C-alpha cells in the first residue's frame, strides 16, 4: 500500500513538472501576454517618454501579437560614425513630441513612442527593408503597417508639429506640442544690451555717431533682410536646421512653399543682400566720378543683380512647383 502511494505521488510530481515545463516552453514561444506587454510599456513610459528598443524588444512589443495599442517608431542612426547629419535633430524633434504626449491630458496606454538605433538593432532595419535613416513609422494596433503609415519627411519635414500631425492622421490622437523653454535668445539679448550700454557709456562724451545716417540705414536694411528672409517664421514655427533629401543627402532648401529650413533663411538673406548691393552699385555708378570707376561699379552691380536674382528665382521655382503660373 505504501509502495502504491509513493508511486502515485511520484507520478503526480512528474505530471506537475511536465505541465510546468510545457507551460514554460509555450510561454517562451508565444512571448508576453497582452496585459504584461501593456504593463511593461507603461512602467517604461513612466521613466522615459521615448522608449529605446533593440531588436528583441522591437519584435516583442511592436511586431508580435497580441496588441491593442499603436506604436510610433523612429528608426535612426545616431552614432557619429554613421554620418547622419540630421538624425540628431530629428531625434530631438521626436522626443519633443513624445514628451508633449506623455505629459498631456490625452495620454493613455493606447499609444507609445519608441526609437531603434541602427547600432542597437540593425536586424530591425533588415526586417523592415530600410537602408536610410531617419524613418518614422506607425504600427497600428491591428494589422500590418501600410504605405501611409510611413511619414514622408521629404515632403513635410520632421519638425515636431509635422510629426504630431502625422500621428493625429494615423491614430486620431491630437498632441499639442510643448517645447522646453529656450533662454539662449534672452541671454543673447541681455548680453547685447549690456555691450551696447557699455559702449555708449565709454563714448558718452562723443555720441556723434548716433546721428550717422549710414549707420542707421545699414541697421534698417539688415532688419529688412532678417524679416523678408523668414526669421520671424523660424521663431514662431521652430523648423529644423536642415532635412534629408529624397536621394539620401542633406537638403538646405525645403521642397514645399508651405515650409522652410533655418539654413534656407540665411541663404535667402544672402541672396537678397547681394541683389541690394548690385542695385546700390548700379545707382552709384551714375554719380559724377571717374569714368573707369563708374564702369567697374556698373559692371559689378549688373553681374551681382543678374546672377543672384537668377539664384533667387531658381529657389522660388523649386519651392513653387506650379511656377510659372499661367
């Protein structure tokens, strides 16, 4: 009787051990359950708004089922050795969107933001058949990503507002962008005023230069250059410095008339300055001076006006695809 009892007990123990082993094997194949995935993502999101995934985490939380949440993923290459000049700026804009969502009233466990760096998850790039960076993709809660789930950064850029608009179109979740305060402009203005005040104090006995028409004229022209080149638009919209072109290079001119880049405004400012300089030389060449000097000024002014106005017109043509209007 005791032998039969021991045999039965041993069989039960073996059966339990086999059941545990089978469950473990099944768990390792099927991965985490939905509740575990959501809990882990929320816990990670509490620590950091922008999650950082490698290959296994990408497959577990982004690609595999079950899933009742959407993921917006940036695939990038931040290492200096990768020579991706715009990836760092794109990462900063993406992080602004992730933080804006994380600390907004619309935050829920139905949307998460993540990034995959090439050096930490090169197999992800192979899986998604990508050979460029950065790429912004939306992975819906159900089904596979479609063509519209990849953000067209060549057309709309990758500013935080553009990313938020893309997210709203794909998930119906509106994100209001909150940019961290930037005190560099305030510090620069205070420094400039301090320097100007110091200079005026040092020259307090000789302030005749304040009545110099050429000085005030130059200041007024520089102000006009800054305004017509789009500096105020940059201050309001906060566009990226540059962005990626369709052939994988760096674009300094935005391809749409609805946007611009920071570098682009300085290019336009320079072109306008050269055009104005050419006009001034043409006007000055008509004043009573030596014949040779007037000729040189006229030729130089004509060349500047022709060449740089042509450049300005070509920039306009590249941004206004329907030009010339008929």
